[in-house]
């Protein structure tokens, strides 16, 4: 958790947070941004660093309350409060040099992030002019801070109530005409930055802009923040956020900015309802929340498996409430002043109390209420005869069907976070190992190293543990409870997990081994960076990478929107490009989200498709349409930038390529497919964040780490690597195998007191790990399952 040290309100909508985050503050530079998440179910939002204090360990943010998350930040978080996740610093810092005369333009909220750049340019010996714009006098802030570092400061207000009347571009035009600068930096809303760019263009003055576009992860994985700069696709979170404004396609950006406009309106409506409930039930502590006339007469039905299906297997018949089901049923509780249901409960659970938390989407809070009386809500929610106990006393039941208290209790028990267990103990520790990435290879190496008596810390860039297991594989192939069970087991054994730590940004591998005292490092960061074709129409907001789409659903709960914050938009027809296992996941997830028409476009035949035969069969059985021997040439968009179709070219197979697969040859025949959404599932490229920040680390020509195939040892002593960052996109089991090989080699390396490098397979085979105190020996292979 991260603490808000100071909060200051500038206006009704604009406010400041000073966040205690020493690691982020230490690494921050002007131009950096962070990713912030408030709590479980919240979205990850990018916020530019407005200031930082390395001595105090604080990072300053200036926020404008516009959407659901920022309104929540304004209304429910004060100094002393904490929030879940704070990742960074991310992006590239602004290149600060002695340019001469530098003009820094800040508009609206962009005034805050332009400040550290102003200070840096001034301290570098430049002559600085500041232009800051506000809608009116009441919104002006930081004028004194800017004045301290400006040789000339111009304050503009749109309505002329203070300073220079008019937009910042008018002031910028005057300076360009009378005192031409050498460099302009503009930060603010997209229309303002676009206007500044067009103002400077005739004068040939380089103009840098900051593009914190829509993001999901902020680490280069999802491709959501892609922008066109010149003729290249760039990712704002890795290549930016600062770019040469004269090269940026602002028209494309403005269209993409609207991609979730409808979903944001839905989320704001839902947030307003939650705020009302919270005010009535928590702040005003009112009872009789609803009248009988406002209630659904019958309880929300429990979803069940089809009778024919359940007659042939042992899967659970009652499937449990979804979030929507639970919220609908919780709304049937009137919060009566004398809660007879509590009297009917043998352990006197505060039933209105836990339902109150469900209504405001606080499932963990609901569990805390239940746990004061009952530690087994998942079991009791299934087997207790509520119909003759609490539900029999329900006041609603006197006129309508009783509130389904047992089903709600089960929902809370199944969906809230479980408790933690005890760690392993050893007579002596073998060493201290850092693991970069918590995907299959990272979990496998951590499990084995723990059995060897190592202290293990796993650093994960995202806010949850599991890596690709969490964001890349749908739950119908890998249920989340299996991941959770294994991760919780590792935690119980003693593995420490550090989420929101981007190795290569927050810390480097060198820092891990030198400043932070780790004896060895295993890099299992995955490949991660998405691939695109570069065809017309890719800029559209309804074009996803597979990573973005699956992350929105698998990791961020996009299928539960708006009850959880992250949206996903599909429309009535989806086309997935590619035919690997990831493509099959995208196709089948799209179908499960209710999309009527889901198509796969692949330029070779089914025989050449990389996906497993079983995955292809499952996709066909679920109603997926396949267009083999078709290759996309253009994504068709309307005047508003929305996808309405895809143009594909028919292909035939020619001679085999270097991999032995027959090469597709285009034919002079084209087809247009109607679609609302396009998902790219074309594989991934090596994510450079870790590799480029590690001196001496040998890479192959594709940017992947070179590691010994038997021991996973790299060119840097004490550094091992495995999984997709070594092999490129591969399977879960292969990545886990690499992790296990690396663990054995690391054990041998530490047992030798780090005296030998590189470690050989013979060294690893000769290593004999110890047994934990008070724990029966368990096969290491049982620690992680996939």
C-alpha cells in the first residue's frame, strides 16, 4: 500500500497528492509518469509526475476529477489514507540540455507535469519562458512556483479574468514572432497540444508534447497507448511520453481518445449510484434503505449447470452468483432498523452490515464483517439451511421472497481474498535471490529455490502475481483459483512478492545485485511487446492487441464492467488476426463475452495453424468462423474513426519458408468482412525494458537474452534467465522447465559461494538441496502446477 502524505485542493475539481514512494521518487526524472490503482477492481490510470523529492521519498501528482477513478480519488482519499498500487517511474525522461531559449507551455492539468521540466531546463542554463493557461482566475495554481524558474512568465485565462486574456496559443504566437525560441515544450489536453504544434510549425521551432494516452499496463505490453510518430508506430509508455509534436498524428490520437467514451459514461452513472448508497448507509447510517415497492419480488436465481451436463460429471451444480447477480440481490435488502435475520443466524453474523459492503463493491470489507462471526462463509453459504434460519426471519420475506442471504454469503466467501499461511524455516539460508517476473518460469524458479533454502523475492511489474498466467490465459483454460492456490502456497513457504516494480525502471538488475544485496538474479520477464501489421486503419480505437484484449478481460475484469472499472468494447462482430493458441483464446473469450459473430483470419491453411488441434476444435465447436488463406490488407473505418470492416486478400500456398511452412502467396482477389472490432494475435517481440538496462547482457539478433540451455546462465555472472525472454513466445510448460533448470544451477552457484562462473550442468546435477525444518520432504515438482 502507498500512503498519501499530503493532499491539497486547488479547486473543486483539481487537487494534489504527495505520495510516499521512495523507490519511485529516487528514480524519477522530469517527463516520467506513473501508473496508479486505488484498490481491487479499480482501473490502472497513467498520471504524469508533477514533482518529486528524493530526500523525503515523495512523488507529487496533480489530478483533475473527471472520470470515475479520479472522482473516487477526490471524494474518498485524504492525507494519511493509502491506496493499492503505484508503479514507476515509467516512460523516458525529457531530454534536458542547454538549448538556449526554451518556452514551456502548460494548459489545464498539464501545468503540473510541465513544472519539473521547466525547473530542469532552467537549472541546465537555459533562458526560460513559461506560458500557463486556465479557464478562469479561480483555477490558477502554482504561479509562484513557475515564477521562481521563469525569466518570463505569462499567465492566460480563457475568460480574461486574470493575466493575459485568451488561449495559450495566442501568447505563444507573440513570443514566436518577437522572441523566437529554440525549443517549445507543450503539455495539456490533446487539442491544446495540437494547437501549439500548429502554431510553431510555420516557425520551424521544435515542439515536444507529452502523450499519456489510454493505457492498461504502462510497461509496453498491451499496445493500447500506440501513437503514430512520423511513419512509425510508437508506444507512449515505453518510447515516450514526450515526442516531437510535429511528427505526431493528432487526428488519429483524438479519435482513439473517444474509444471508451460510452463506457466512461456508464461507469460514472454506476459510480454516482455507489456514492449515493455509501452516503445513505455509511455516512448517514440510515435504515430502511428501500421501500417494498422498489424491490424485485423474487430473489435472484442461482445459475446452475444444464441438467444433462451435470448428470454426466461431478462438477458443482450451483455455479455461484456473478457480481451483477450479487449486486441485484443485495439491492433487495432494505437495511431494516431491527434486523431479525441476525437473530435467526446461529452465529449472529451482521447480515445487513456485510450486504452494505457488497452494495458499495467492497467485497473484502464484506468478508471482514462476516469473519467477525464466521470464518467459513464459502462452506456455510453452501450447506447451512438459511431458509429455516436467517432467511426465515427476513423482514422482506413477510411480503416478498426473502433476500437470498446464503447465496450472498457464499459470493463473499468465494470472491474475497483468502488468508495467508506460515513460511518455511531452515537452519541456514543458502542465499538471497531476486526473480524478475512472476509468470510460469518465475514461479517455478521461486518454488524450487525456496526448497533449497534461499530467500526469494519476486518482482512483478503488474499489480497481481502470475504474469501471463493471469493476463494471457483465460479462466476456462486455467481457473484463477488454481493460480491463487499455488501463489498462496509459495507465500506460505516464504516467497516474497513485490508487485508494481518494473525492473529496468524502478530498479535495474545491477542495482538488485549491488545496492540491494541479492546473490543471484533470475530474469523471467516474458516477451511481452505486441506486434502489428502496419496496415491502414490500425489506429482505430476498436483495434486491440491480443495482450491488451486478454489483459482487459483476464486481469482487469473487463467482462464485469461497469461493476469493475476497466471497459472492453466488442460490438456485434469480431475478427481475430492469427491462428495460434493466443488467437484461439481471443476468439473464445470474444464468444463468451456475447459477441454474435466471431471470425478468425489466417493467411495459411488450418494445417499450418500454430494452435493446438484441441484448441482449434474447441473454437469450432463454440461457433467460431475461420477464414484460412486470407490476409488482412486494411481495417475499414468510418468518418468518426470507428471500425466497420476489414479488407482481406485471398492467398495460396507456395514453397516452404525457412521454418518449413509453405509460404502464402497473394492472389488478386479481395473480400470485405463486416466487423466492429479487430484483435491482433500475431505473437510478441522482446520487451526491451530489462535487457537495455543491464550492461553486458548478451542478446541475440531479435533482442532476446542469450542463456545456456542447460543452466539458463547468461553472460553476466550471477544472472540467469528463462522463459519467453530467452526463447520468444513459447508454452507455459517450457517456461517452467527453464525456471527449474535455473533454480538447480542457482543452488549450485550459491553452494559454491559464488566461486565459479559459468555454472555447468554437471555442477547443477551434483547439487544436493537441504530439507526444511519441521516439514516433510515434498517433491519440488509439486510446488507449481500448470
